[in-house]
C-alpha cells in the first residue's frame, strides 16, 4: 500500500495549501497572471476482478486442498454415503424389508446429477468482450477488469491535444462546479457521475509560450477532479468532440509527458 | 503430642499452620492490607455511546457495512478494512457483525409433479465503525476500499445513527407491555 499512500498524503498537504492560496487569490483577483481551468477525470469502475498471478493461484489451490482435507462432511455428503451403504447392502444380501421403510423418494445422487445438469446449462458472460478483441477504444465494454478514463481532443492555443476534459474557471463558481461543467459540455447533461469530494486531486501548471505571454497572462493551472461513472449507459450522451476511453497504461500513447506525470500521480491502478 | 503425630505419618504431616496460641499465628495474612474492591454489578444496561456529529472538515461516526453470501470473504474483507484504517491512523470505534439472515429459495416447477427444489442462502453482514475521517482524505479511502472490493461483496458507507444502534438490540415485547401498563 506504500505507492498509493504516499501521493495521498502529499496530495492532502498540497490541497490544504491550495485552499489557503485560493482564498488569498480570490481577494486579489485582478493581479493574478494565471488562468484557471477545472478538469474532470471520469472513471468507469472495473466490473470484474483481475486475474490472479501465478503465485496467487498456486497458494489458492494449496489452501483449498488443505481446507478440503481438514473439513468435516456436510449433511448432503453424509446422506449420500449412507445411501450408498444401503445400496451396497441391498446388492450383497436381501435386507430390503427392514430398510425399505426409511427409503426416500429422491436419492442424494439424483440431486447431484440434477445440479450438474443445471450447472452445465449456465453460461457465464465472456470476460474478454468483442470490444477487447477489436480494440475499439471508444466503447465502454473494453477491459472490464481495470479503470477506464475519458480523454477528449481539445484545442489549446493552436494545437489539437488529447486531454482530460477541461473548461476555464469563471469567477464566482467553485472549481468543482467548473469540472462538472466540463463534464457536461462534453458528455451532455444526463450523466450520472458521482464526484468524489470537493478537493482537487492534482494540479498541472504550465506557462504559455513566449509569443503569447503577457503581463497578465503568464500561464494556466489545471486542477483535476475525479468522478465515478454510475451508469454505463451513455446512449443519451451527445459527444461533440473526439473521445476515447483508455486505461492508465494506455495514457502514455496520448498525453504529453509532463501532463502525464502529473496525472499519473493521482491515478490508482490496482 | 505434636512429635508423636509427625512420627505416625498421618494426614496432619503436611500441615504447617500455627495454632492461635502460637505467636506466629496469622503470619501470612495480607488481604487486609489491599484496597477495598467495589463488588462488580451484574449486568449493566447497554448504553449508547455518543454519536459525534462531524464538523465542516471532519466526518463524525461512519459505518462501513459489508454484506455478502460468503462468510469467509466478508470476514476477511472486514479484517482488511480494519487493518487498513489502523495503518492509516484512522480511529476505529468498533467492528462488529450483524445477525445473519437465512433465506430459503424454493423453485416451483410445474412439469408433471410439482417439485420444490430448495436452496438455503445465508446473508452475512460486518460493520466497521470509524470516527474522525477528514474530508480531504475520505474520497481517497473510499477509492482504495472500492478498488480492493472482492466479488460478491456489497459495500455501503453511511453515517451512524441511533436507528443503526437500536437495530443491534433485541426488543422485549413483554417488558414494553408491562411498562405501558405501569405508566
């Protein structure tokens, strides 16, 4: 747990500092040279567990075998053994009349066969879906065992970049509502997402290139917020720009290195 | 007299107690020197501990409830959550189990003779109670617990209320009737 813990505590400290500086900044609004953006990192939670490692599987098998050897017989198994005894005794000798009174209608063996047939009829949903095979990065059905994040293509300055959806902060609203607005602009209003907490998870600041830089506009700071996608039904969402759902490992394909470094700090990938 | 008794090798052999007339009578006594112990009262009524309300930056009492059909899974997960909170120095008030609920599932097949296949499902619930979770850390903790959640375990985090406390106690209808009659 060391890796996720360290950024967590560091984040806590830096978010406290952010709170102080934001309060100070709001009072001196005119002289601040930084433009603020609120970005939303929308996560789709994993739907199935990750496959076990080799050592984990070996340990699990060993423990199962140990437990099986140490455990007692269950009711069903005792019943089955008794009935097998009865059958065996019937075949060897003729004690039918004495034991016929305790004869049950359904034998334990029959029950087992019935359960087996039922189990064979059950078909589990596939773990690797079609979207996985076709590597369709736009669908939500891909990679059911890891977190999926929303990336959107946005125009910053004169470049088209892949980013987490962000929108500029307007004075008078909280940064969290900025992030929610960002989500709403890209995905429409009917998104059931749960924002976690009022504090941002990370910050990325960059200075504008010298050509655009002025006294009042040194650079921009982007504050990241996290939200969980509650429903996986995005049919109502009107996606205006290019979008992708990617895992943490695939982020490197799309994001710039500095940006990626800051984003990776707050992403938990277990 | 005493010498004769010791030679006879009787039951009085292992007896070193001095008689009352001896000067060393009562030589080993010490209980009268200890402070007086208050006799313990038999069964104290289970009092509800104060439920702290959170301030703006801290949550009060929070219950993390884990439910599942599988006992081992839910118990191990509750242990994991408890130890995680210990490591993250979050104060854990108590960690208890709610009574298990048993459900019988009956299938009514209507092919020929009406058969009833039974299945017995037991639902187990474990609760870990936490106090003093700061609002900046709460989403991180929630994320860690959610990403480590095993399959088949439902997770619920909610504020602790009096109703939650009362649900752990059994109601005594006869006592309530008598009390109603008295008042």
